[in-house]
C-alpha cells in the first residue's frame, strides 16, 4: 500500500468515525504534518475523497468535509432502490433463480443460533447481499453504478448495525425478501425490498444526527477544557 492509499484510508476512517465532522475545514499542510507525509500524496488522497463525495476543495481556503446534506443521500437512496427493484424483477423472471440465490439462502436463512453477531461483519454481509441482488441479473453496468452509489452511502449505512436489534431484523427481512423472490411473487418481493431499505435509511438518519450532535458536543467540551487548562 503506497503513502497516498494509506492517507486515503486513514482519512476515510476518520470521516466514518466522525473524527472529522461535516463542515470542518483543514489544509493540505495540516494533514501532511499530522500524517508525517509530504503534500503530494496528501493531495492525491484528498482528490480521491472528493471524487467519492466526502470532501470538497475550497479554492484559496483549503478543504472542507462535505456538509451533511440529507437531500443528497435521499437521492442516492432513490437511485439505489430503482436498481435493486429492477434487479429483483429480472431475477424472478430468470429460469435458474433458485440456483442463483443458493449462496444467499445459506447465509441469511440459517438458524438463529448460527447468525453472525459482529456488527462490522454483518454490515459487510448486508452490503454484499444487496450487491448480489444486482450482480445476479448479469448487467455489469448496473452493478458498477450500484456499487458507486453504495460507496457514497457507506458513510451513513455502516451505522445501521451499531444497534444490536438491527442484526436480527436484517436477517429476517433478507430471508423474507429471498423467500418471496423464490415464490415468484414480484409485487410482494419489491414491496418488501423497498420497505427494508426505507427502514434502514430512517434508522441511519436518526443515528447519524445523534452521532454528529454527540461529536460536536464532545468537541466543544474538549475545546473548553483545553482553554481552561491553558
């Protein structure tokens, strides 16, 4: 892994963990000093984060973490739903749907005692479930667009499983969606998929707002403590 990649991964993790807050401003020099690196790989990492939609360049004023715009995420969710719904319709119309869904059925229709309980692992499994729904229809361009959308949503979607109750709910909802696809019930499968994504969207919206507010409060307290200590 080269220096620019390491800086990119570290900054992205800081964004995911809300160590860098929406609206925060910083310079390439500040990041370079903190990362003990030259400005060239820092700039490369930042422009990559800009392409991903996480930060934006403020010409003559350095960089800024993209302000949290829920309308932006709503629009991404709309595109994601369109792609996944169409993919489910194509899956139902295919002649080998049971064979295609076999790996997903094995993962998500297991006994309750066999369910994965690690939130980070379940978050990755959940993302792969939705990737698979689109990938299985065989349209590579749809898959590529879908993955780009999900990458931009990842900053909030990963929070979905910070609540333990969401793990069991996700297993049940995924199992229900798969069962309806196998039955060939397009109307109910599409409705279940839409509801599943809407529930997840509303959950992460609530958690995101709470996490941002908590991070801002902690930041304010730290600033006050540093000033009082000085």
